[in-house]
C-alpha cells in the first residue's frame, strides 16, 4: 500500500497552492482517500460487520458485534479500519445508530463517507500547517496533533451532513444517525461524538481492579446546555405522557420528530431548531494501565452500567468474543429490566490497546475482575 501513501503525500503537499486556483486539489485528495479505502477493504483491513480485526504484526485488536432489536431492521452499523491512511500506527473505529424510516440507510451512508472524508481533511490540514512558517511543530506535539484532528473532525462532520442533505436517494428529512468514532494514533486516541452513543475506557487502579472512565457525553435533550440551545432556536423539549423522564426534541409546531438525542446527522426537519451535527472532540493518552475502550450504542447503555460493561469485557477469556458477550449480556438485561418495551438494536466495538494484557508485568498492570452474574 506504500504507493497510495506516497501518492497522497504528494497531493497534500501541493494542495494549498492548488486551492487558490481551483478545487481540483481537494477533488484529487478525496479520490486518493477513497482509493485508500478500497485498497484497505480489499486487503481485509476494514471490517463492516460483526467479527474481529487483527492484522499480523499489529498491536491493535478489535472485536465487533451487532444484534437487531425488536423494532424492525437493524439500524446500527460499525466500521473498524486498520492502518488508517496507510499509517501503521493509526486505526479508525466508528459506531453509528440510525433512527427514523430511513435510519439504516443514513447510518450506512455516514459510515461510508466519514472515514475517507476525515482522512482527506486530516491530510489537508497537515499540509496547510506544514506550510505555515509561524507554526512550531516541536512546541507542543500532543496539543498540535489534537488541534489538527479536532479541526479535521469538525470540518468533516459539517461536510458530510451537507452532502447527506443533498443526497438524491436517501430521504433524511425525518431520519438520521448518531456517530461515535475514535482514531488511535500511536499512544494517543482522539474521540469524536455526535449523539448518545458512548465510549468507556477500562483502566486499572492501584490495587489492580478494572475501573471505567467515561470518555464521552451522552448528548440528550435533558442536558441543560443542549436544551438551552434547542429552546433558543425555537425548538421544543418535553416528555410524552407515557414516557416520563425521557426528554425529546420537537419542532416548534407539530408532533414530530420526537428525537431522544440532541445531536445527529440528518433530521433536517429540526436542524434549524437546535439539533446540530457538531462533534465533541477529545483526546486521551494511552498508558500501560489502560486496557481497552468500549464503543457502544445506547441499546447497551440503557441497561448496562459502565462498570458492568468493563467487567463483562475484561472477564471474557477470548477477546474475539468480548463484543458479542457484552451485547448478549445487554439483551438479557433488556428482558429483565424493560419487560414490555421493544428492545433496541444493540452494538459494540471493543478495542484492546495491548497485545497481551497479562503477558508482560513490566508493561501492563494485573487485572482483578469479578465476573458479573
């Protein structure tokens, strides 16, 4: 895949110059990003369905699983892309939760367009900053990398939401999707969240027990800052009589769409009334204590706590089955805790940071876990 990397590097070096004349540079960069995606898929470095990804020689190991709920077609979908952008130390993971009549089409469309668009934006931003003589890349490498990824994510999310609005074959006026993704670059992970899916890190404490660290905010209308933005934009936030405590987003006049999240792609019926597709972007430095991160849709978090999730994954002997076991535990929890309520689609990605958690005591602290009942 080296020829793709060289081709892309050459394109981005001249991108800023070309942009002053026409948009050809941007088009070439996007073509190169899409070519990378096709090549990665052909070489089995992209996973788009339930399964596992483990490239030979890679320290990454990702387990993925999704189960259809009781509301019709499964509107969840996932993607794991090893060697993202032909960089050996980079990986992209994304999980998408569609809703509405066309939700499964919207989720799949964002899954397809986000990674190459993000890759294009990232390379473009790198090229622009490298041409800035006032920028000292050695001053704060971590801060600089974060700013590049944050800018790239914000630009990408705005672009793909606009593209979705113009799509001729997908009606996303009353349909949309959430999007939670992470990019691992060496020992840093960059997390971008649009919606109410959640990322939870599992790290070890001093006594060796596994501790959850929530990395994202569930963007729901019940959050004061989210409700304030929606109300100031003339949208409405309230609960239905038969759903006390479940705040939803509504148009100024009318009984639609009743969204349970405050950020999403699509849903243009309320895009002018406070719903946004702007991601919250954060970063985390991976230490020897950090074991894995779980990305899951709200079908998991509605019935499984952060602590329960990391215990379930951490106590699964076969890593390849960790996501499936988490999803299956969530299914049982739905039956036990939410009788009479149609089960949501349930999906999870488990990304492990170390090749073997217990093989090297010098690198990784021991884990002590109580298997959940």
